[in-house]
C-alpha cells in the first residue's frame, strides 16, 4: 500500500538538496583559491636588503627601514642614520630628543 520507499521526493526538497550541494562545492573551491593566493603571495621574495652596513664605532642597530633610494638604521643611542642605497654612504644623521 503506502510503502515509504515508493514515495517521490517533493520538487522543492530536491531543489534544496541540489542547491546545498552546489553551494558546498563553491565554498570548497573558494577556500582552495584563497589558500592558493595566500601561499603564492606570502612565499614571494622579500625586500632587497644591503649585504653589509658600516655603522659608526660604538653604535648598535635596533631597527631598519628603507625607501626606494635610501635605507635607515635606528641606533640604540637615539640616532637615525640614513644611507644611500646605491653607494652605501652615510647621507644624513638625525638625533632624536
């Protein structure tokens, strides 16, 4: 008579099941794309750093920053030493109060 296995699935339930399946696949693809982009962006080459820096005697570096044509060393005695990127020569010294 009324065998539960013979009942047809309602159309809206079939649509909902297919929609959930499609959305799950789209979400998995999105996570894979985001992961791949993070890996490719973060594993790239870092900034070009100078091979050696000649600091004045008695100074110790505590921080480093750089621009297109210069790089700067912040020392432990509150000075900023700005060097030319191409020649490596000291351009300017700033003393912090």
